[in-house]
């Protein structure tokens, strides 16, 4: 079933295309749709060339507004010997404030990006496709509040990873901000 067109991509209902999602991402979307049936029609997936998974290449190749894209990075820190991990999700036109906002939210002395190998193994997702939907249960999911505020250049949509490099998810930013387990944070991103 065709959901919408955005840029030059064809977007389909994600719940109908598990082959285009990491297993944990598909499970998270299914669970969310059981709680809120509108999610089945609101979360879309589109197949892309995996060599174009990086934000700049993808937006240019598929005619998408950069403001619609969001990046999800995994960050960790330790406090009293206990590791704390979070996903920080910010618009592609900004960058995550890891050294201040994320560090403060994790309540750690130092926060740093999770090494790529560890991030992909633990998340069960591919590098370039990590998404806030379907991360391990112990991870906090921090989403910059600007994602939930509709950006007119992006038609209120946000594009995030699908867990795989060969596809992307699109959904209204306000819905991503209300996804199960998401913490909306003012000032998570730096312009």
C-alpha cells in the first residue's frame, strides 16, 4: 500500500514491510501500532541505495529537505562504575550537545559516542541506519524538542534510520516526540 510521496521516494506503510526494517525496529513499530492504531498509517518506510544512507548524500539524491532528516547517535558515560547509554536524536541541521546536555542528562562526568562496532552489535542495527525505534530496553531515547515542532520546509515530517542502511523511516515529528520511551529535551541540539 502506498502511503505518500516525499522527495522522489515512494513511502510505504512500515508495518507492511518488515523486510525493510531491522527486526527490533519492526517489533517496536508493531507494538506502538497496537497501542495507537494511527501509527500503522503514520510511519512509512522507503527503500534507498545503501551507498546513499548518509544524510547529505540521501537528501541530495532523493530531493529531500535537509531539515526533514534527523540523526540518531548513541552516547555513553559512566557513573560510579555503572555505564549509562542514550540515543540522542537531533535534526540534521544541528548537532547533539554531547558535552553538555547529554552528559548532564546521563548524570556522568564524561559522555562520548559509542564505538561503531559496539553500537551496531548492541543495537542490532546497521551503521548509518541506527534509529530511535527499537533500541535495547536499557537505552534512554533523548529527542531534541525541535523535532516535535513542525518544520514548514519538511512538511512536519522527520526522516530517521530504519535499522538498515538500505531504507529510511518517515513520520510526523510530533509522533516521534511522542513515541514510547522518548524523552523530549529542550536544548539537546546545538545549531
